[in-house]
C-alpha cells in the first residue's frame, strides 16, 4: 500500500470481503492478511449481509463479488454507495463481461478486478480507489476502451451534436424508479410471459439471480406480483401491450 501517514503512522485500509463461496471468501481474506497496510474487518456471504456489516464496521473498501443470492453485488454496490458513501467498492469477480461490468460501474463501483488477479493487483486497486482514482485491471480497461470505440463507431452524432440511438441494442432513456438495465431487461421478459427458468436461459444467468432481480424490481416499482409488474412495464414504456388479434380475411371454413 501507499506511504500516506496519519498522525499515528501509516494509514491502514479497513476492508470488508464479500463473496458467497466460502473457500473463495476465506482465500481472499487470507491473501489480504499478508498485505501490509490492510486490515480485514469482516466478511459476508451475500449483499444483504454486506450491507449490515458496512453499517456496523464502516470499512474503507468493500471487495464485492457480483453473482450472489438474496442481493447481488450490483444492487449491494448501489445501496452501499447511496447509504454509506465513505465506503468505496472494488468488484472482485470471475466475470469481466458486459452483463456485469457496466451495471457494476454504473452502480458506483470504483474498482473492478477479476479473481485471477494477484495480490499486487488487488492491493493496487484498493490503493487507487482510496486515492480517488479508478482501480481497474488492465483486462477491464481494455473492455471499456473496446466498448467506447464500438459505441463511437456504431452511434453517429445527430445534427444537434447528441448521440443518435438506433438499432436493436439501443439503450432507452433514464429508467424509472432507479431500475438497473438488467432489472429492466428482466421486467420486459416478465411482461412477455416468460417464467423465471425461461428468463434465466434467455439471459444466461442462474434462476437465483433472476429471482433476486425480480425481488429488487418489485420493491423499486412498488408492485406485489407479476400481473402488477406487467402493468407497470406497460405504463413505463418498457414493454408493449399485445395488439388486438388480426381479424380473419374471410369466413372460417365451414361457417
């Protein structure tokens, strides 16, 4: 860690480790225990437990897994940054794909490293976010650059200088009630009549993750069941109601 000092000596960064896999969680705790300038102040197995511990122990940094039961890492990050802004979040995950990378960053994560990172890389990410910088691994930085280049190439500017939103992958305007892009996507599939298992297969995520997204979007939208969620999706413009059936062009056979 860096050489910044307080009145009583070098600054010790207090870290909370969040991961639903016990062996991974304990491995990260053990790894961090070997690094100078870092004190592990707790560990959690899901986002709900992480939120409770952040409120109790006020860590400087939460090392956050993403795919977890009850409350995933994206939602936990959003709530930690909203409720405890003094705690920075560094995502430590197996996944460096767009499904998780961009929602996590939009939720307020300041660092993002993959689980194949070594101790030096994790320590550097922690140090970066503590100094106000973005602690992104080289792999994640490359993905962000690729996304930026692709966005610039695929989205030409309009005459007034704003980016045109075209194509099937266009992102709609601001989402209502704080829904994340993934929650909005799940909601549109609910409105299409898909079951949790079908949504999981469509989005290549686990059924537990689908359930977490649905619970989160229900809470944000203030709905109690899928029927209310579908009506909410229609009102919000996130899904289109089915049109009237096309009338037959002639009489039915045998009429």
